[in-house]
C-alpha cells in the first residue's frame, strides 16, 4: 500500500501526465462542496497537479472513466481544526498520517486476507474558502494500480467490493517475466498477500524448497475453491547478495507450472463473476 500523496504507479512509469483531451468534461467552476462528496463518489482529474489539490469538481459516475474513488471521510479535530485559516498542506499531511485507514480501504474493496493490493491513497482537503466557512471534512480517495502508463490510474467500474468480482483482475498485482502488470494482462505469476521470513543462517543451497513450504497454506487459502489445473507456488526469494545484506523476505505467489505459459485474469476463487 503506497503512502498518501505519493503518485501510485504499478508499472513504474515516472512523470506520468494525464491526457488533457480525454475523459469527462468537468469544471471546478461548477463546484460541489467537499463535505457533500461522500463515500462511494468517483473523481476524474485532468492533470497530475489536480490530484494533489483540493477538489470540488463534480463527481463522475463510477461506471465511467475515473481515477479515484472516495472510501472514507475524516473530520479534522483538535488544535489544528481551531485555525481560522486553512493550515499548510504539510501540516494537514502530518495530521492525516494513518487516518485514511488501509484497513478501511481493504474492507471497502472487499479484499480478503490473501488479496495483495497496490492502491494509492490521497487526502483531499477542503478549499481555503471552505475551511474559513467551517468545513473540516477530509476526503480519503483510493486510486487503482496503473494499467496503462500513458493514461495513469484509470478504471470504469466501481471499486466498492471490487475484489469480490472478476473485474478485480484489472486492479490485482501480477507479473510477467518479473515485470509488474495488472492481472487482466497476460502473466505468469499472481501475487498472494503473504510476506514471510526465512530463518537466519547461511544462504540455503536450496532456498526455494523452504520458501515454497512456507507459502503453501497461504496460497491454498488464496485459491480456496479454485479448480484451475496445473498451478504451482511461485515464491520470490532473496538472492545470495540480498541474503548477505540481511534480507530474508519471501513473497508468495502462484502461477502455471509451465514456465512458458501465461494466463489472463485472477486465480482468486473469491472473485466471482
């Protein structure tokens, strides 16, 4: 889970610009107050700068292209709330640390314990004018992983309970030949939310065997009712160099046994059509 106000990019694309000529025609001049943009509203941003700033542009329907969805509202309280002028963004960022809850987001998305998530979290603050009028509501928005580096984070379906649906493949974490992709694209490994630690000691001659054994119950839980054939556990293990630097982390995953095979879609048995 990425930290709020850090631009999320599953595919590692730096400096992504949203295309000015695409998407709904929304205008901040037709403002909708921050405290009226509740949980479940969806939002389209035309530039990277917009996603950092206050946002009173009208929400868009969640079955149309959008970049974020509001999953939680937080009320600023305490000494910071007493300021007649809106505090600096850095002060608000500090206050909001941990308040846009990853646990609330997981529940909103319908994520199970083995669902791996790569979502951005953004805090959308009241405008200076709203703050002066007494508004202290902060919007917590989630943005999905990047499927296309040219357009940035973008989906055309609601994120509420998305992990329980087949279309969750578009926001799940997979790999093809060690390159990160979303699971709606051809891939040979799907990430399972289980990061484990091998015992200390010398670098094992066979690091995969203990890693696979450790991952087995977590992959089994992820697959649960799945009857997909020919699957194997694909654990990501530290290299010998990483081991020497103190890294003992194992990341669990699953994919086809055939090293040349790829699949499209999620293997999670809880994502039903």
